[in-house]
C-alpha cells in the first residue's frame, strides 16, 4: 500500500519539469549570486564537508552499485574530488583574475602600433547555467569533479547522475540537496526520458561523460541551441610492452590500472596489450602469478575487485569471451559467477585482430595480449584499430621508442611506464581526441571549461590614425602598407597622424 | 570530392604536414601569394563588394600579411611541448603537454571578408600541421574563383585544397567525417554545421554574429573626444563592408539629451567620409547581392521604421547601394531591432540614463562585441561584469580584430571557440598530455590487497601531507 502511494506521488520529470528547472537556475544565475567569490568558496567548502561527513554512506552506495572495494571508493571517488575542491579553493582567486594580454611585444611591435595606445586583458566569466551528465562507473568522481569546476567558474548547475548506479544517484541527490545551494545547484535523477527532457532545454555548456553513441545524441541536442560541449568518452587504450624492462613493476602497474580500477570498467583502463612475440611468454607468465598476489587464489572471493555493473554488461563481456576463435585464447582466469555478476581477471593471448573483443572498447576485466614481430609495429596496429583512444601506455627503457611513441601516437593522454595515474596530475588537461572526445578538464582546465574568456580592449582617445578613415586616397594606401609592414618611415608618418585628426 | 578528401587523409597519415619546415614553407608561400597578387585581390573585392583598395588592404590583405608574419615568427615556440608541474608524490616523473594536429580540417568562410575569413583560419590550420579543405562562399564569386585558381599555384595541393560551390556542396561536405570544422557565418547555418558534426563527434569552432551595440556615454563636453568618438562610430559601422560585418556596430545606445548632438556629429562625419548624397557616394562598399539588398530594404518598409529615419534612406537598386542611414528610436519590436542588421542602417536608441544600456543589451542574445565609449571607470566595470559578449572594446571600434594576443570569438548565440594569433594554432590542435614515469621507486600501497594502513597512506599522499606520511611510516600514526 505504502509503495503504491510512493509510486503515485513521485512526479514524472518531463519537458515541463526540465523547463522549470532550467528557468529557476537561470533566474538564480541572473541575480549574480553564483558569480561572487564568497558563494563559490562556500559551495566548495560545503562539498568538502559533504564528502567528509558521508564517507561511509558513499562507500556503501558504491558497494551496492558496483561492489567497489572501499579502497577504490575512498581513493578514486572521495579523495580525488576532495583534492579538486582543495585545489580550487587554493587557486580560485588566481584563476579568476583577468589575464593581461601583451599588446606591445617587441617581436611584433609593428603589429601593435596600429592599436597603440591601448591595453588589453582577458577576463573569465561564467558561462551561465550548465548541465553535467555523468557516468555509472565512477558515479561520484565524474559527477562531482565537473561540478567543482563549474562552481569555481561561477555557474549554476544541473547534475544528471547515471541511473545505472542507482544507490549512488539517489545518495548524490540527497547530499547535494542537503549541503549545497539548491537554488543554484540541482540534481535531476532519471534515465533516458529525463535526460532527453533536459537536453531539450538551452544550456550554456554541457559536459558529458560516457560513450560515443550517447555523445552524438548530446551534441546533436546541443547544436539546436549552439551550446558548446565537453565530451569525455573512451576508446581502446593500448599498452605497449617492450622487452628489457622491470617486468614485475610493469605488470603490477598494468594490473593496478586494469583490475584495481573498477575491474577494468574505467575509461582509462588498459584495454589490450601489444608486445613482441619473443617477449610474450615472459609477459604471460608474469600475468599468471602477479594477480594472485593481489586478489588471492580465487579472485571471485576477493573483496578487492569490483563486480560487473549489471547483467547487460555481464552478458556483453561474456559474449566477448565466448566468441568462437577467442575462448580458446584464454591463458589465465576466465572464471565467472553470473548470479553475483562477477568475472575474474582474464588474460587472452593472440586473439584474432578482427574479433569482437578487439573491435569495441572492452570496459571489463578481459585483457587480450596481441603479439607483433617488432615492437615498432605496435604503432601501426594502434593507428589501424579505429578511433583515437583516451589514453595510451608504453613500458620501455628505450629512449628512441619513447620519443616515437610520444610523437606519433594520437590519444587524449599518454603515459610512459605507468597506467592511469595521469588523472591525478592536475596540471595535465584530461580529455580525449577524435572518438575519445573533445574538450578537457581537471585542475585549472575545469575552471576554463566552464568559463567564457572575454577579450577586453581599452583604448584612449589620443592617437587616432587618420589612415583608418576615408577619404581613401592612394597616398593613404601606401602609408597603410608601410605601417602594417612596419617600416620605420611609414610608422613615423602614421604617428604624425595624431596631429592631423 | 571524396577522392580529394581521401588524398588529404592520406597526406596527413603519411606525415606530410607534420614538419615545421613544411608548415613554414606553406606559410611563406601564402605570403608570397598575397604579395604577388595584391592587385588581383583588390580587383576581386571590388567586383564582389565594391571595396576600395584601402579598405581591402586594411581589412583583408594587410590583416593576412600581419597574421602570416606573426605566425611564422612564433611557430617554433607554439609547437614546442609545454612542461607541466608534477606533485612531489609522483616524482621522479616528467609531465608535459604537446600540441598535435587534429588531422583533416574543413573551413567554411563567409562572403563579407572573403579573403580574411578564408585565409586567416587556413593560417591557423597549416601552422598546427593539418591538411585542409577550404570552402569559400559562393556569394563572393570573384574572390572564390581567385582562391580556387590561385591557391593550387602556391600551396601544396596534396595537403591544401579549395572547393568551389554553393550550399549544396556545403551540405555534401558536412556528411563526411572531418577532424575539425571551422565555420564563419550565421547562427542558423551554425546549427546545421554543428548537428552534422555531431554525427562524427567532430569538434567545431563557430564564429557567428549578433547585434553588436555601441554604448555612448557623456563625451560631448570635450569637442575633440566627441569628434573622435563620431569618427570611430562611423568607421565602425560603415567602414567594414558598409556594415556587413559580424563586428560592425549594429546599433547605438545614447542618452536622450545627447541624441541630437550625436546625430549631427555623425552626419558631418558621414558626409566627410562618404559624400553628401547617394549619387556622390564613395569610399564605401556596396551590398553584396540582390537578396541582401532586398532584405535591408524590407527592414525600412515598416512605416514606423521609415518614419524614424533622420538621415539617409536612399537606395540604388541597380548599383546595389544603400546610403548610410541613421534612424532615431525605431520601434523596439521591429525587425531592424530584433535581427542582426548586417548593413548600412544605424538605429540610435535613446535612454533616460545610460546605465539602462546594460539591461537593454542583456535583453538580447550575447553579441560578438560590445563597444562602449565612456571614461567612467565604474560604468566600465559594470559593463564588464554585468554583460556577456565575445569581446568588449572601450572607446573604439573594430581594432580588437587586429590584436593577435586577444582571442577572437563569441559566446552564446554569437558562437564558441576562438582564433587569431596563437589561438588559431590552438584551435586546430589537440593538446596531448604526456606523463613520463620511472620504474623506481615503487609505492606499494597502490596495490591490493588493501589494508587500512595502505588506505591511510594513500589518503595522506593525496593530500600531499608528506609530514603525515613520514609519521605513518615511522609508526607514529595509527590507521
């Protein structure tokens, strides 16, 4: 009886509701409330408090949604957002300051003489009312990290968490309403209908984290309103493993980036490995013993591995593993528990390059190893495998290989001799290219992503180059040519124009 | 056409556009193209738009020469990777951001500045190492033909191509996959471009337009300042292609009591610059074609609008000329006050108090530029913080276009993305993050099995609480 009443009372979030939310936030934004430094500071401090006082609840929600180990929840979801808040609180003053634009650069003095005397600066202003659509795999991190950026830039915000992590979504809705300014920051829960309703409205910026299919829908909706977007997508992030390296450390770092990142369900998880035929055996052996040290003899019993998010993805991953020419290539792992939605760390060797597992982003605990004759051939393999990935990794001690890697591989970000850690370095922009996305954030890049950089030119009344104005005589043309080309004589004559106005 | 694009992709894949020497050679060739063909460029601009050589040099040829020269002098600096700071915890490590070309880019340009708006983005695309397909506007046919014929004579045909044609060619091009699309034009077409780009997740830069207002505060106490203001307003309205420019002043906002003085000053300046009557009109472009001419004439059809004309209003359909026209307080709901004018009609809106201009501007969508002629520092601050536009220029018009160190672009309905100077290079680049790590030392707490100790360790590490870490390691902190 009670449940029925609840169902009836729960309002449907439709186009009208979306319009109301957008209007309410716009009205709030127009009052200038979110622009004030104080408001931004209070919101960020409130978020810190929110994370601090609710860590157990957040960990519990993530355990419900993903069986995420406490360590991962604490570190990658709570601590990283905490860091972003603290960085913003520390640097925001600095980020908000206008940036002086150099007008009189000695190397281009001739350029600026046409606009002298003047001064110029670039002023950051909030875009307005922004929409953040987040993903299910790091429900707190990819919801709140963009929100931190949007707050620090002075915007009003709607956050739409993923319905595929329902416990996290509803906890986010509750916490944001309890701790943050609900007249300016709102959470809208729901699935496709609610997201579509939101996408019909006009936003000043949309930041979407997720997959390429939905990203196209988001960008097409944004096009109707000329809304700029940041799309944080994914791809098949390759790991090239050279020989003559510290194999143990390399293996551990790959394991950490793969199975200790939500059991491979992370946009920057190593997707597949490329190594030489000669080195493959050593590598496979290393991968046969190291995981046990991390997850125990029976990984399905380990508390340190996330489960697969839902049965759809479980089935998808099973299909990848069970494909005819692929299932025989499993050299380690492969254990599954459908009821608990668990798949153990699984290594495959030399799957066919045209198999499903090599065509789409795996986003799970399966790690194929592809072998090539020479390690340099791995670059061709990466480039032929479709879209540019979000990340690419290389383990090597060879300087030349490092240089070639860095110069030729196109990906959102590259890491040499490690995996995934670049996310934690806030001085590096985090974003994709091509199929892996557009735009970037983290650190100051978050602030920039949600700001409009307004160019401001201050001119005085003195120094009006008569050359600018009609009557246009051939004489003026010559002078203009001289001025724009920087000839001294021409410049002097142009400056004399000050007295001829 | 698909073959051309395949060739562009092949050239890019083979690294043909990567080297700095290639980029420099192309830029130098472009400079040569402009230098050796100035007269033909002037001729084409005169044919399409009636631009005089001085206007053409000032707004197109000169701008481009400046842009290429500046790019050539800065290219090495821009291409170099930039170091990024690495927190102590991650050392030893090296972090940097390296710009990389996006790949095969498509540039759509507009008809009003057919050379600048085609070649300035091209300069950016080349400097960033991309291959390019340029689609100039067919509404400036002589300029388009010039580009189609001349570019292949100077630039690397395998990497830079120009395609002629109208909207149908544009539509076909948009079906294909590009690594970037750069579009200058109207918001209506901007939407179509972005929607098409969405299918391929292609990033876009949209340089659109809007109604660029000019606020005129009390400057009439000083006659010389008033004169300069009038010149800059006239120069900023009718100077660029007779008002057919995205950054031209669209309308004026002035206090009631100064309106008549303003109008008199403007009239004097207009007569001096452009002539007294439509028959003696000189030093000014014409309207690009019949369609635009008709559109502008229609703006004046409304009797309430026609009645507000205080100067000008004459048109010459044969020559596609409309004389500089000033209107005083046309009805605010009329089309001339709701659409971007893009022509030689200047409405003056009077206000009781100039501060009202802020609300007035905010009632319309974000323009590309807000011009404000004022010496009141408080008012300047208010304009900056209470309005939103691509750019704000105080006490002048148009010149912000020449500043290579200022980003040029819109916000809201006036577009997104930006270019000019280094921003052109950036807009056609992907900033790739790179982190170099060493195998040693190893931080054990990264790895499972997780323990409380490891958790506390990483927490402290993340907070860069190095002292706390030391305490923990020495056993003085309990997990």
